[in-house]
C-alpha cells in the first residue's frame, strides 16, 4: 500500500549524497530516514531557541 506521506524531491551534488549515504550506513539507516532524523533534530533545536512553530492541520 502506497504511503500517504507527502513527497519531497531533493537535488544534491554527488559528493554530498555519497557522504550522506556513508553516514546513514554507519547509523544503520536509509538515506531517507537519516534525512528525517536531521530535519527533526534541526526543528527541535530551532524550537528550543525560538519557540514552538504552530502549523495548521497537523
């Protein structure tokens, strides 16, 4: 069954992608899950400094 999660296309240079794959492998994650973790960590850090971001329909 297809996921109902939104899709996001990322354009990235080859070297950065290979480094990201390396990091993801070392963390036993897929590149997608590694990016999700990085994004969640960044949002959490931002919200600690600036307050919770209010988003409608979540």
